[in-house]
């Protein structure tokens, strides 16, 4: 149990260090809005500015984790 608690707190600390805005509800609303709009093919300018050119060039085989990282960077940083 102690090791699970240590592991879980390490994951939370890593998320907070990577994305300090992850604790604010305003940023989660931004995250949800981008997810909803991307399903409707209406991506916001803020999310498009976070996308690196290499991502656009290599757009064929993108994993879900890389897409999630880009959306999280747009809202939580």
C-alpha cells in the first residue's frame, strides 16, 4: 500500500510539473472544448499554434498519447 501511494503521488507530481495549470477548472474547460471541437473538425487557433511543424509533416501514424499531449500543452501550460 505504501509503494502504491508513493507511485501515485509521483505521477501526480510529474503531471503538475509538466502542466502546472492542471489544477484549475478553467483549463479543464479549455481541454474539454478542444476535444469536443476536434470531433466536429473545428479546432481552435490556440490548439493549432501548439502543434509543431514536425507533427504536421509526420501526420500519418500519430498515437493517441501524442494527440493528448498537444491538447494538454495548449490548455495546461
